[in-house]
C-alpha cells in the first residue's frame, strides 16, 4: 500500500508544480500589462500652489496654509518653500505631490535644513519630515499653471 500512496503524492506534487508555473506566468503577464498601461497614463500637471498642513506638537495646533511655488512661507520656526507641485489629471488615480525644502530658522543660530524631497498627499508616511516639534504634509495642489506656448490655442488669421 505504501507505494500507491507515494505515487498518488507524486502526481499531486506534479500537479501543484504545474499550477504554480501557470500562476507564475499569469502574474508575470499581469505585471507586464500593468507596466504597459502605466506607461500610457497621462503625466501629472504642474500647479502653482502647494496646499500644506502642519502640526505644532507642543501646542497641538493644526494649520492649513498655501505655499506658492518658489516663495518662502513660515510655520513656527520652519521656513518652507515649495519648489514644484504636481497633480494627476481628474481621470487618473488622485495624487498630489510637492517637492519641498524645509529649514529651521532660529534667532542667533545658523539655518538648518530639516527636509528636502518629495511629499505625496496619498502617502504621508512615505517621505515624512523628521522633526521633534513640527509635522508638515501635503494635502493638494491648486492653481494649475497654464500650458506652454506650444500647446496654446491658435488664433484665427
């Protein structure tokens, strides 16, 4: 009886291996298809204002404010400048991302850079700012920038 059980287990394990190969090929095909679909997606559009939210951990004050691209804004001792703010078009999965430079300015001390990088509205913890007193995160982008002159509307002659 023992050999029959081994033969049965052998055919079961062979079937499992075949199923795993099919699943592996299916997953690889799905990954390629998703990669191709993502390659054809529209790119994010530039916006002129980053909408940020910040928490002062000492006072428990949460503030929402706008940071125009290229202009410094102040929150407590933090000096924040949004270098760019991009947002996907409405027909895409919602996502806003801003490239921020954040430094701490204290009187009588040199300015210290505390954060430089991309922050994503949908994933706050992905690129969080490490600071003992303040948390800052991106909520959205406003004021879509006009398209370049190559895509501007034509005028009649």
